[in-house]
C-alpha cells in the first residue's frame, strides 16, 4: 500500500479484474490487460480503454459499461474482435475519437465521437476528451486523430489515458497511464511527460514491443528520471491495483 498526493494505492492479486457485477462500487481499480489496454473500475462503472490487437485479454471482459478508444491504430483498436466484444457487452457505450468513429460507421458499428474538449457521461463517470493529434511517427506518415481520455467521478481519483500523444493538457490528474515505449517517442519524451504532468501515480502502458530487458530499462528510467513525486505502478501480467482518493 502506498500514499502519494492524498491518493492511496493498494496492490491486488494477479488477474484481479472483477468479472462483475456491473454495479461495482469501491475504490478505483485498474487492471492492465496488455499493451495499451486498461480496465478502469471507477464509481459504478466498468470502462475498458484501447482494446487493441496486442491485448487479447480485452475480448474476455464482461459487464462493461463503456469501451473507449483513443485512436484507430490496430494496437489500440482491434476492429475484428470489437463486434464480439460489444455483443457480449450489449449495454456498453462506445466512445472513440472522431476518425475511429468514421471508420467504425463504415463497418456498420455505431460509435459516439469524442474529440478534444468533448464530454460524455458513463454511469456518473465524466469522460473528457483531451488533445487532437497522434504524435509524429515520421514526416512521410500522415498524422491521425488521437483523443486522450480523462475519467473523473465524485469521491474518486482522476485518471488519464493519453493514447499516442504526449502533448495533451488534461489538467489535474491523480493516476496517469503513460506510454513506456513507442516508434513515435524517445525515452526522454516519456520522462518529460511524467515530469510535466507530475501525477502522484503512474501506470506504464504501450509496452508490447519491448523485451523483458528493455522493459526493465525503460521502467528504471521512468522511476529515476520522471517526476520525483510520481510513484510508478507496474501492472504487467494483468495485475490490478486500487486507488482511493
């Protein structure tokens, strides 16, 4: 158990994502389901973020109230698995960035577009879109839309998933998901992001392309060169952690 910035965290057992019921009320609970995908249980809601092709465990989630997608790249949005996921969670809202909404509509999947500054509500949880564009990968690769997702609810810590961008301004954040490594990011970009947002707690994501040795190296850099105030919570291996305001 740890305390940073007034938010208390508690490690849960591996594979600790709650299967249900949908009406969960307890501390914010976050489970890393691989790469960029997180299950966030906040207030009365179970919210799945970025169920991409590198996160097959996302397909097994049930009793979801919402599925959120920051952008259309396959490692964040598995278009082939999404219909079955939605069918198994037929009450779930689908909130995605504007370009992903257009892509999904072309495949017969209805989704609510969330751009930067837009606000949606999921069972009392406020979802705020933050930012506009995916980080630059290369000058010859066109940039696409990216909407970071900020979650807040009464009596709960605030949470932010930036997707694939490090330039967003989400405001005050208690628990931050941060990309550990990416083709569009240098290590110093990652640590500067941690310093700039200066959240009490941070969870590494976007790590599927790393070897075990490389992952440990980047985690060490995040801890040593990021914000001195930020406690890094490694939830690799589908571990869960609870955070209490």
